[in-house]
C-alpha cells in the first residue's frame, strides 16, 4: 500500500485530519520530497523523531536541492555525519550547471536604498531587463520555438506582504512598495522615458565596486530596434502592462480565490497577480495610497494557477515566500527580491533553483551554448555520475533491507555524456532568454548566495576577472591571395531587381530543392537488432491540381512576403501568380513523403499540404534570391592580397575568468608578458600551450596569428570566439601534428603552408552560391610561384541535404569561380571535414570513395590519414 501525505499531518495521535505514526507498520519505505525542511530541528526535532520511528525497520530516501545548506545551517555535527554517510546520489547545482543544464544567471543587489531616486532607477533597470526578455520572445517566436523557450515571467518577492515595520510613522509593506513603483513608472511618463534613455546609453549611474556602469551594454537587443525612448515606453505599456495608454494602477481583490489580487491598468486585461496569505489585509494597506485604486471582484478561476497557460495575460507575479517551494513554472526569467534576510537564504536558493530551470532544445534541459559541447569521457570528469547510478543504489539498498535478492546484472556505467545534436543554429540573443536575472533590494541574502555559489564551485558575478590577451600576427610580407567582392559593389542597390516569374532557372531544375517530410525516430533494441540494415525506399510525391484546389494561396503568398521582409530582401518582387505557377511545376523540387499523406482523407490533410507548400516555396525563394545575388556578384569578384587589416585577424582576446582558476591566469600572464616583450618564439609557445579541463591554447606557428584559444566550458568566456567546437580545434591540432611529424616535414619540403581562421558573416569570406557558406578555415599551400588556396569546414553531415547539398557541391562550384577569375597561378579548392562518423551517413546511399571524390573527408575514423589526403588533393587541384 502507498500513502501520500504532508508532513504536518503526521502526528503522535490520530485526529480528524491527522495520521498517527503508529498507524504504519514498522517495515516501511519512506520517500521524502524537500527533505531539507526536516533538518530545522536537527536530530532532536519532531520530524526527525517521527522519521526514525517510521523507518526503524525500514528505509528512508530523502530528496532536496539544498541539503548541504540546510545541514550547514543546523550546526549539528551529529546530523551532518548522519546524512554524509548516507548519500546515494550527489548531483548538486555545481554538477548541474557545469554539465550545461539550466540558465546562466546574473545577481545584483542594492544594499542601501535610502536614496529614493537611485532605487527608482534601479527598479526601472529591472523592469527594462524583463521587458527586453519579453520583447525578444514576442518578436522572434519561430526562432526560439525549437529551444522550447517559455514566455518570460517577472517574479517579485518581498520579505513580508503586510506591514511589519514603520517608516516616518507610516506602516510599510514590501509588496505595497513594489506596487507604488509600478504606479509611478506608468504615471510619470517623462521621468520614466528619461531613465530609459540613460539605461539604453549605458549611463545609468549605477556602478559596481570597480566604478563600472552595471548596465552598460545590457540592452543590446533594444538598441537594435531603432525605436525612440517614447516608442519604447509605449511598447512597454502594450506588451508588459497590456494597456494602449497610461492609466491608474488598479488593485483588484479576487473574491473566491485563495489569496489572489489582480493588477491592471484601467480596465485592461490583468498584467500581474499577487499571491498572498491575507489578501484583505494587503488591500487595506493599498487603500491608504492615492496612487492605487482598490476594487474587488467575484472570481471563480485562478490567475496564479493559470500562469503556465498560453492564454494567461499575466507577466508579473508578486508575493512573499509562499511560492518559493511547491510551485513550478518554466517561465521565471527575472526575479526581484526586497528585504530578504539571511535567514531566508535557503528558501531563496529554492526559488533561484526554480528560476534557472530550462527546457532546452528537444527537452534536453540544457543551455543552447552547451549544445555545442562534444563528448566528455568519464575519465576526464571530476565525478562519474551515470544517469542510472542513483536507481541502482536505491534498488541495492532496498533489496538488502528486505532480505530479497535480485539476479539483475548491473551494466557498466556510461563512459561519456551524449553527443549533442548537429546543425544547431542558435537564434540571435538567445542567451538573453537563457539567463536568470536576480535584482535585490536590501537583500542580505546576497552574501549567502555568494557563499552558496563558492561552495558549489561556481563563479559569483564579481569573482570573474577580465583578462586582455594580445596576439602575435605573423603575416609579414607574404602575398597570400584571397577572393573578395570588389569595393563598393552592392547587389540591392546596383543589381537588377529580381522578380519571381514562375519559371525556375536551369540552376534550380538541375539541382532541385529537397524536402523530407518523413518522421525521424530513434530506436534501441536489446540483444540482436530488429531494425533492418537496408535503407527504406521513400515515396516521392508532387503537388497536383487536385491539391492546389484546396490550398489557401493568399495565405501562402502573404507568408512569403513576410519571409522576404524578415530577410530584408526589399529589392525582390513576388508576383502572386508566380506562386501558383511554381506549385503547378514539379521540376524544381523533390518531396519525400508517404504517398498516403498526399491522398485526401480529411480536411486535416489540407492543413498539412498548406504547410508543405509554404516550406517548399520558402526554400525556393531563399535559393532563387541567393542565385540571383551570386549571379550579379560573380562578375565583381577578384583576387586580392591578404593584409593584416583583414577582418579575419584578431588583435586581442578578452577573457572572463574565475579568480579561482589560478593555473590559467598564471599561464596567460606568462604568455602576455612574453608577447609584450616581443620575445615569444615558437619553442616558448610550445612550452606555454596547455590544456586544463576544456580550456586550451594552441600554439600553431603556421597559423597567421597566435595563439588560438578553444573554450568548451561556460565557466570561462572568451571574445571573440575563434575555435567554436571540437571539430575546429581537432583540425588545427591534427594539422599541427602532421606538420611537425617526419612525414609532414618530408611532404612540405620546398613548400610553404599557412592557415587562417575564417570568422563568419560580417568579418569572414562567404560564398552565396554554396548557401551563404562561410568555411571555418582558409589554407594556403605555396609551391614556387603557385598558390593552392583551400576553404575547409569541419562540420557534421547529418543535417545536410545529401551529396548534392550546396556546401558539398561547392567543391565543383569553386572550380567555376577559379576559371572565371582566370589566374593560372592560383588553384581553388573546398573541403568538408565530417565530424559525423561514416557509419551514421550511409543512408545517403553513397560509398565512402564517392564522398572523398566530393572532397568530403572523415575526421574521426581517418584521423591518422585525412590531413595528408587533404594536402595531396589540394595539389592535384
């Protein structure tokens, strides 16, 4: 039998709503959630006595995210020892965060709020921070949808709801203070607009201990919108307060709910809800303030319980510590804490834990930055924590306790964390929505937060040091050729205005668009695999007149117009007739879909056809526009000598490093000192290059600037990011190893080799004919007067379209460009280095030799040979 009950209902004697301990037999298995709450009375507390009585001949399993803090606060060595020797599974926040789970965080606190103007400006910064998150979410829903980002919620917690202190003879409530700020922000428009302008300019006047403006650079996204501060204020009213114009703040007691108060401007939809124990007492305090309009309303629902519904209009949740435990929401993105004392520290850490929760892509629970991390062998991790270790330990303990045996054979622990998905494209500013902002006012918990993070081995904000590391450029007088668009050439301004005419160009009929509408499933089989090794035959289908008759062509047309506007293609014309004409033709696309899906069975099928037709036309529009742009720019390309002012060159690195990483700081200081003295030689670089955890410097003398830095851990940040993933890092290391080997030295006799990291859009060299392709590296091989220039991109293959993907086909396209530029002394090549194992791409129905013929080499399984093969293919040109 299983009994579930609250701890407070467990008593010594049976009552109307209580259960006596003796009602349970002695042979019990007790599972306790939020177990830290039972430690407040140490080993002699009422709960501990009842727990010991329940488990005298059984077992207790207790769960909590803050056991460590609670045991420390109890001050009981006996209790500490009791729990320390019974830990089955330790996955505290240190491990959770280091493995990439949950949000980043930024914690601020205004210790002295005696200056009302400073406090108002600080709270306005809190409001603007939340507005930026909300605005970003509403502006780019499609981009964030794959990462399961929830609509942001601002949670404000006060030390108390009703009056607990007096200031100047007046009763003061933390929650009322919050309401007065919101009312003042809305009412005093000119003042609010002025503060917003200061914040956006990074001139808030709110400084840290090193006299740096805390909010400088904090509102990057808002500054890209091109809105005036008046327009931003009006937009705040619309998206945050659900109001078209300013109005008085209404505090509405919702009769019939469990202590809920709605907040609204005028008669608009509620933008906030207060969840308190005594709503009537709070409303009486609000009645004393002229700035607030207090009303009441009969209400049968619950704004608080519907917070997680998509239809909820609530953007702000206000209360005391009532919902720090036993409440869950993925929406929390900004937290305001007022008058939270040190004693409330563990409770606020509980609320902090709720705020950093993140669904992540494919419900991975991970930050998007962590999705680019590679496999980390267990041997390199601090503690082995296989996902099933706690379950195995629990089973072992329980079965031993009840004198039962099991013949289950334990499997060896996992040796690595899982490989992240490939081809993940991170939306701009996604980190803003994957960061929990905590704003405190007179919050003494701040020191406890700092201690908590330090105990967990995580960086507190102020513990990061900024380190500037210069680089050495070694281009010298070398005349290395690069391909560049001529100065002043602009397709949108100078090119012929492209217009869809309903007739696909030969380029698109020769290389049709591929859309695969088959569902992708993962399968695992125990023992012999049940899945056939043979590749399934997929149906190819096309739209017919019978399909088009059901489509809403106007809706498709307007969605294509929106798609065009989002990409800024203002020089492109899309006649409505061209949409119909294209869908009537089938020579420009291949649609893989089960044929039954294209048979009319219900009107649900029509919605599917509408979605497919739109997806195909968007792909066509993207390919067509890029084709027209490339067609125009192709005649304006030229060879140019690489110079040190090329945007691909990095002049310095800016690193944020935790103070405790003394080993890294020491190495970087040694490198910096030698660079500044101008005495850094290749041998010294080799001595100083090092790897610790996931931080690595690479001293490759043939790269055109040194060092290269790879950071695979969010505890260290580096700007600009140069080596973004393990595939890029491994290519540099493999090339370096080959060049330093005896085989490599023999190969390079009479030749010169140079490498440069290509930094991507805005700085690097890209090729629109290959699908806005920005290869990661440019490699030069100089033989006498001839230059072999190759563009190299380490990447995964699973998400490419197949052997005819533009990025793979670029190995042929680049030869057309070489012929067009007409310099016999320059040979161009393109290579893809696959980080996807060959065994996982055989479904392309191409042999490995066929891929190598397309200059696709496999980086992992051919690690010992692929560099030499690449260089030989360059010379074979």
